[in-house]
């Protein structure tokens, strides 16, 4: 019976075409390692974007240095035009400092900037301001000193005319000249105080002086009139100090750069007082100081057009060098691929 059943089962399996699969050993899910995760495909165009940004980063220094070199060319042209403008203004004849010129200078200082003006008056040396220290090279020896700025009170040329005082940069003086000038003014002030005290003492003399007759006043001896000082200067403005220059201290009498409104206030003048730099070359051999500025020094600038040209060559050379290095690096990456 069992034999007939096995034959019948085998006959049916052969007829249906199925084959018995070999049995597999049962394994636990915990012991079987998980299949590796497949990497996500990169988005289309990601490699091209990264390559473009890397090229841009490599060529950026060359573009920046090229722009700086071009900017130096524009600055050179501006400096040439500015120096030509100053030269033409300084070659004009000096204008007399009168009521009309004073009003024009106060209304628009730029209108008369770098124009020569001529003024006659008296210096108020007690209100002098010393700017410095400023060094000066004399026969290869550097000496420290100061620029002395003094208010000039013009003398009236016509009755009823009005001429405003001006600030005059009289030129460079050595350190000893400043100390001597300050000592002379101190001694002069002490002398005036003594004379004033003697005058009050005479007025408060003994009782009999009040009853005595006053002596007849003798005719006063006219003092010789001091001739006015003649100044030829160039109208200028305040200086633009660098970040390394200390701030002015008017209360302590320390001045490190020219600030026209601040100096005018310290001298008791209006803030819009005109400031000129003396360029008169009439110097006395017995009194060489203050030493006025040279006219060429007013035209000269800290950075001249030739300097801008040198900067341009430097920036362009650096731009070519970094651009060449960037191209070499990009070509090396292409060869590796």
C-alpha cells in the first residue's frame, strides 16, 4: 500500500513538471548582515558648478590686483590735473587783501585757494601758535622745529575800509627760537605788570602831592611809527592728519597739525578766518627765522604721478603672476583626468 502511494505521488510530480528544491538551513535574521546602501547619484550639473567656482576663486586675486593697477592710472591722471591747476594759480599775480577779496574768501574759500594774496599789517605775536614738531633737513642734518602761525591785523588803507585779520603760517623755526620767543613774551608781560604797579603807587603818594601843582605837561614825544609787515602768502586750508597724529590740545598749547577753525578760536578770531602760508623770499640775513615755505613745496604732493605709475606697474605685474599660477594649476588638474 505504501509503495503504491509513493509511485503515484512521483508520477504526478513528473507530470506537472515541478522539481523538488533542496531544503535550506534556517538562519536567524540577527546573524545576517544588512545589505550595503547604494550611494545616491549626484544631481545633474553639480560637478560643473564646483569646477566653475574653483576657477573663479583661483582667478579672483588676479582680477583684484588688475583693478588696483587700473585705479592707480585714474589716480595718476587726477593728480596731474590737480598739480597743473595749482601751478597755474600760483603763477598768477598776487591780489591785494582788501575788503572785496576778504568777502570773496569768506563766501567761497575754494574760489581763492592757491591764489597769492598780499597784505600789510602787524603781527600779534603774543597769540602765535607753534605746530609740530616738524623736521627739516639742513645740509644733510635733520633738525626738529615748528611751524609758527601768527594772526596778522591789516592796516586800513582807506578811511572806513574793513579788512579782516588773517592767520599766517610764517614758516619753520628751530626749537630754540620758540623757547626764546616764549621767554621774551613772558619777560615783556612782567615788565608791563611792574610799570602798572609803579603807576598805581605814584597815584597813591603822600598827602602833599594832592595840594601841589601839577607840573606843566611837556609836549609828548611822538614815537616812531613801526612800518607794517608786508606778507605775500598762498590761501590754504586745514591739514588732514593721519590716524597716527595725536589730537591737538589747545589748552596745553600743543598743536600737532593745522586745524584752521580751532586755531582761530584759540586766537580769539572767527572760525572762518582765512589761513595763508607765507612764500615771501625776502629773508634778512640777521634774522633768518621764520623760514617761509618754498613755492615748489606747495605744489608737491605726498604721492606724485610718477609714484602712481610705479604702483600701476607693480599691481599689473602681480596680477600677471597670480593669473599665470592659476592657469597652471587648472591645466595640471585637466592632465590628471
